[in-house]
C-alpha cells in the first residue's frame, strides 16, 4: 500500500512540477525581461495588483492620465491583469498613431476577438489579417458618402416616428408643461435599433412602437448579456477552453445560444431572400434597387471585377450584419444620449443650437416633405456650424468607446515625439521604444481627447466654441474624425463613422426643434461597461439610464 501511495505521489509530482515551473517562468521570469519594464510607471502594492481601474474607469481616468504624464512622461508602463501582463500606455500622439496605423503588427488580442466571435461571429470587428482585409474591402462601398445619402430619408422617417411617440407620452401626462421624466438612453437606443435595422438590412424592428419583435429581442438580449456583470473566472475559462461552455452551459451560455438560433434563422433567411432578389434582378436585367447596407454588401461581393478569392461567404455576411448591429446601435445611441445630457446641463448651448436649427426648418412638416426636399433639408442641417461643433465637442468629451487594446505580433520600435522617462529616473535619448512580441498596448481614446496640453486648460469642460479656433497642438493630432480618437484611426478605424454622424445630426435636429431637455434632480455618472454608459448615482444595479425632463418646445426654453 505505501508503495502505491508513493507511486501516485510521484506521478502527481512529476506532472505538476513542470506545470508549476512553467507557470512561474511565464508569470514572474519572462515579464522581468520585457523591455517595457525599463519605462517609468506607477508601482503596484500587491503581487497581483493592477492599474486597470486607473485607465478604464472614466470616473478616475482623466485625473489618472494627467498625473501619469506629470510623473512618468507620455510612455507609461502599467500592469494589466497580473504580473505577467506588462502594458504600454502611450500618451504621445506619434506613438499612438504608429500603433493604430500598423494594424498588422498591433492586432486585437485573441482573447477579446474570441469573446466577440462567440457572440456575433467573426465579422469585421473580430477578424484579423487576410480575413479582415477581405471583409473590409467588400463592405467599404456600402459606407461611401454616395451610398449613405440614401439612408437620410430613413433616418428622418424614424426621427418623425420617434417625435410622434414622445408627443404621445407627453400628451398622456397630467402636467406635461413642467416636463416629463424620460429615460432618454432607453428611448434613443430603441430608435437607433430601428434605424440600423432598416438602413442595415431593410428590416422593421418597430422598436419605437413596441419591443416585441423576435429578432429585436434576440439581439437586445444577447448584447445585454454581453455587457452584464458575469462570473469573471467562468468567462476566462470559457475564453481559453471554449469546449467548457459547450459541456457545462450556464444560463448565460444557454441564452446566447438561443438568441443566436433566432438570429441565424431570421437574419439568415433575410440574407438568402435578398441574395436571390439581387441575382434575379441581374438575370432579368431589371436590377435590384435596395439601398440598405446588406444589399450593397451582397452586390459588392458579387461584383464581376472582384476576384473569387476576395469574396466572402454567406456566413461572413451574417457575421457582419451582426457586427453592424453590435457596433452601430449602442455607440450612436450613447453619443446622442450624452449630447442631450450635455445640452441639458448647458441650457445656453441648447438654446443657441435650437435657434440655429429652427432657422433651416421648412414651413412644411418633415413628414410631408418629398425625398428631394428631405435631402435638401439634410444638406442644410449637416452644414450648420454650431451643430457641427456641438456634435464634435460631445464626441470629444465623452467618447462612447473609452479605450481599446492591441497586442504586438512581433518585436517593434514605436517612434516617440516626447522624452521617454525610465524607471531608474533617467530619460532616454532614443526616439523610440522597444516593444517585444506579445506585449499589450493600451490605446487611450478618452485620454487622447481630454489631454489639456493639446486641447487647452478647459479640455475637460463642454465648450463647443473651442472648434472655432483649435489650439495648434490639437489640430495636428491624428484621428479619423476631427483630430479625435473617438472613431479610432488607421485601417481598423470605424467604418460606420459617416453613418453615425448622419444619424446624430438628423436626430438632434428633430429632437431639439420639438423638445426642450432639462436635468432632473438625479445625478448621472459615467461607467465603462464595454462602452461608456450613463447610470444614476445610487442606482447602478438598475442598469444604464439617463433620465431627463422633456418638454414640448413651444417657443420657450428651460
Ligand atoms: C458614435 C458612434 C460610433 C462610435 C463612437 C464608434 C467607434 C468605433 C471605434 C473606436 C472603433 C474601433 C474599435 C477598436 O479599435 O477596438 C470602431 C470600429 C468599428 N465600428 Fe464604429 N463607432 C460608431 C458607430 C458605428 C456604426 C453606426 C457602425 C455601423 C453601422 C459601426 C461599425 C464599426 C465596425 C464594423 C468597426 C470595426 C472596423 C474594423 O475593425 O475594420 N460603428 N467604431
């Protein structure tokens, strides 16, 4: 018997010792030789302490970033999940631009890509390399200025429906003259879902009217589960061993599977119907005139000048429709929600914007305008200077995507334009930073937009007038949109930027010419839950919400 115990003990030791040694090596030894260790950065108090809350929590991040720059310069060494996870936090525009431009060297980490893929499939948001290039190439024509013009009437019609629904709510209230408290976050999210459903794949969610559509439910439930607080350990295990979720599904896994089943069935059928209509149109020579993103995506994929090896599969098309739903609905609705909150907090800006918008308002109600008249109204609205400045200022101050993460797929030298502070208190005179393969780079979207050295001492304040005369340092910043990182930059920047700008401007036009927005007594705070969302102080568990007092505009402001 003792020899049997001895044998078992020896086997356990023989198998676990190499595992323990290997873990020790990767967790404690390898990170010591990471070149990023030479950089200055905040210390950690405990063995497994980290700095994630400083760089991810919008309540702390602006102050933390400013302090980091002051103490450690613009290339900061921070710790991610644990001692093995040494990260670079670049606050130097030249370094950030390099990382975002070289998207083949700096990829999205496989962990986040796997998590996204497990929800919405491997669409443009999660794909890398050739697969991403192919998908982006096929989708790009759908997002051209020319093609997006056709979504303008759709957005106006949904905006009108939205306005009518809110009139109904206000009219049914006993004392609407004082304003009715409405959770604008929830309502705008319903409206943006409707817009992306119609403009994205010609599908009527009808979410402004009610929230009963099967496909709407499936998407909503799945996205809500994706951002809900969950068992962290289970998520980590699920990412590393996907089979685990298959073998031992919890409620979350089962719900996601059920929602995916509905999406596959309903959206999959829509894709097949659309494809056969397009092919039928080509055969008869009559063509198919659909202008939604799905039609344009399928047409671009079937284009005769596209080599067969550059085409994407039907499955990829479904994954990209899911991706547009995921990436395009909440982001835009949050951008609009934050803009309304900022305008409620700054009644003088709200008044000025409304006055500007009313100047281009036609005498005929929007619901009775022809398509040409709507297009001409949109041209007038989209060129209004103060509307432009308010939209840019809101997207600068509260970017819905707070930050992003990249991982180096090879050793690289990141160029710098500021002195690099080292851990030993000296400053490096080299104009670059060595990054080794596997290191993470935290892309600080919000920090970039709020940098006082670039944007001026009032960078944390809402001041749309700053755009009339930007500081020189700010005008030199990279960024897909208005020197901001809100839509990122480079080959992985937001493909839907123009789409969301149309939506934002049209909705702001309709909402501000019809309603007045004031703050309630409830205090709103920002939390980064995949996206930067509003919550009521003391009601975090109730979920994201942004209650505002809404009144009909009858010639008087707040
Ligand atoms: C205010 C609204 C929006 C904001 C702030 C926003 C922001 C962003 C950001 C920051 C990224 C880069 C993410 C990363 O690097 O991790 C991104 C990517 C993306 N966005 Fe948007 N987005 C918005 C609206 C939209 C809309 C309306 C659509 C589609 C209809 C869309 C589709 C996408 C897609 C497909 C990607 C992935 C692009 C790629 O990797 O090639 N977004 N967005």
